[in-house]
C-alpha cells in the first residue's frame, strides 16, 4: 500500500492551484487521474484549501520510486490547465526513499506575485509617490550650498553655464550674464533667430513660476537679463532656447535665492 506524500503551499484564499510533480530520473509527470507518473499526463493534481491561504495535497494512490521529485505550483487562470500561461507561484523538491518523504520543503510562494494579485503593489507605488513628494519638499528646504552640490550631480545638459547658483537681494536689478560651453569647453553661440527666455520656478517639478519666462538679450556669446524687483523667495532658475517652429531646449538650470534686503 502506498504511503501518504503530503505537499503544502500557501497563497491567497479562493484560488484553483494545481501541482506539476516531475520525476527527475524519468522526466515523467504525476497524472492527476490515477496518481501514476507518465510522459504526458491527462491532467494535473489540484490542491485543496484546508484553511485560509493554506493549500495541501495528500497523495497515496501509487508507490513513488526512490527519486527526487521537482514540485511546481500554478494558479489556473482559465478553464483549463496551461503551465505556459498560468502563473507559477512556487517551486520546491521532494526526496523519496521507500515511498517515504525524506525531504519535503513546502513550496515557496513568490510574494511579489501575491502583492501584484492583491493590489498591494499599487498601494506601495502610491506610498512611494508620497515619499518622493516628501523628498522634493526636503530638497526645497535644503540650504543653497547643498542644492548647488545636488544640481552639479544631476544636471545632464548639452551645454553648461558659467552660473551654477544665484543669490541676490530683493529689488536688486543688476543684469545677469550667462555664457554656455559644451563638454569640450567650446562656447555656445546664441542664434539670433531663436528666442531665449529666463524663468524661476518654485521647485524642480513645479509648474508655478516665481518669475514667468522672460525674454533675454544677446551680447556676443552671452545671454543677458535684468531681473525685475523680486520678493524674498527661493527656487530653480532655467534658461530655455525656443527655436523656430516652437522646439524648446533647456540650456541650463540652477538654484536661486532671493534674500531679504538688510536696508
């Protein structure tokens, strides 16, 4: 008489899960109809949910030869078993000696599949979005010195400006001059046919502007702008080239702090 072979796996409650048991030495599979190993089984053996999220098979219809058995659990997605499209939720091995389990590791379940199945993954992504928002808030509260260092690392532009950061007093109307060079230290020559604008945003990903896009002048290879009187604030400045046809190119960006006047 064959002995019990107990196989257990864990998954979300209420699913139809089947077992693919492969006899390693022969390559045969357990046939769910009669418990015999065959090259092409008619059907696989299905688990029974014995308690919430715990599934089990007790198989004793035939003697299993001494061998190692490769066990895989699949969640049936359609009306028929199809291991090519059904989700494989776990794999393990069982060693049999004299029809007795020598080693049986419960089939381990891929927790990422459970997360995806329950929608928890969406919750995690929403939490990640909150974390990113909080991170941007923290970045906005960093000192100018720290932000300059951050911009130096993340700025990936075709041209680099001679200006990394700007600190001015409120109501300061001193003209600003920007000179751009590429990675080979070749100066950028502004194209008079294009427009160049300067703007100040409240943050890297913000759409609200402290200073809306303002036209810049061209003086040789320099772009120039005289800022209007501004109130104390801090944010991100950008220089954008607008070509004929409306194509926008970000030329450079950096941190700006408008400091309250001491006078």
